[in-house]
C-alpha cells in the first residue's frame, strides 16, 4: 500500500514572523507517523525552516532546469540542496499559466531536481474550458506523457493532479471525477513506466481543506494531497494530515 503524502504549498506567503506556524505544524504532524508530511515554502524561508523544524521535510516551489548559468533571479537545484531543501514542486499550474512553462521545461526541472538528490512533486491539471470541452483526461494524460522525467521512480517522484479551476476557488470536482482522473493518470503511468506506476503516488490538489479531506483522500488512487491556502496555519493544515492518517 502506498503511504499517504500531504504536502503544503505556501506559494508567495510567509515571512520570518510565520516561522512559529512551521514549528507548530512540525510538532503536531509528528504525531501522525503513518503519513509523510512536507512543506514547500518561499526560498527565503527554506534555511530558517529547516533549522527550526528538523524532522519536517522542507521543500521549494520551483527549480531551474540548469545547475548554474546566466539566469538572473532563478534558483538551481544545487542551491536548494545547500539551503536545506529535501524536495521541490515543478510544473504548478500557476507557473504553467503565468510563466508559460512548457511540458518540456517541467520535465527538465524534474530531472534537475533528481540530479541534485531532491524529491519532486510534478503537477498536472486542466482548466475549466478544457474540462467543459470534454478534454480533461486528454489534457492531463498528455501532460503526464510530455512532462514525466526520464528514470521516473516512486523513490523520488510524486504526481499532483490539480484541476486548475478548483485551486483557491472553494470548488472541487466530485469524488467520482477525482477517482476517474486519478485512475486515468495511473493507467498512463503504467503505459509509460510499467509496474513502477503502481508505487508512484498521485496527490490531489485543489481547495483541499479539513471539511473535504477525508472524502477526497479516500478516493481510489488518491495517495495524498497538495494543499495550498490551508497549509499556512497548523490549525487548518493538521486536520488534513489527521484525515489522511485515519484512512
């Protein structure tokens, strides 16, 4: 059975004044040893968070595909490792949309993370227009095929399905919709990497909160959650971890 993974994505939130929340999250989630938990924070907080929460894996929200070079303002995987990061998100829908990241770039970023020894959460998902057009499965499985890094393995890679229209809106797909999409992702993985696909975790990300976590995490082929706004405080994040632990 695949262990549940609940990862928080703080996005562009968090100053040193919020380090107390990270400490509280680390202390509370340590009580749920059956669940893997991680927090992906702004680059400026990685070092301080690692120093404060030594048993909670701290990650980044993006990484550049090159290890070094003339890329002003970018952060490489070796830099993240030196800062203390254990993992990174790549291909989040906000970066795909706002920074126009392509599947090829997302794949390269995942491979850069792997080279440096980082675990990787690779995001995929469809827009509302794509779902309404009946193309959701086509879009998402196409992203899997084009973004999946070479050497994909369960020991370092997880996928996160994000219905883009549900992120931060309070809207969520039905449980049947979630199970169907995760099943389609699993099938595509099997076609690409064979039996290894059965061990790769597929997270759900899209307005996950304490009220809907148990239902979403209980869906077939849902192996955890990528949590946005609800990960900013222990009060909202820890109940999601507890819901995962109860399954």
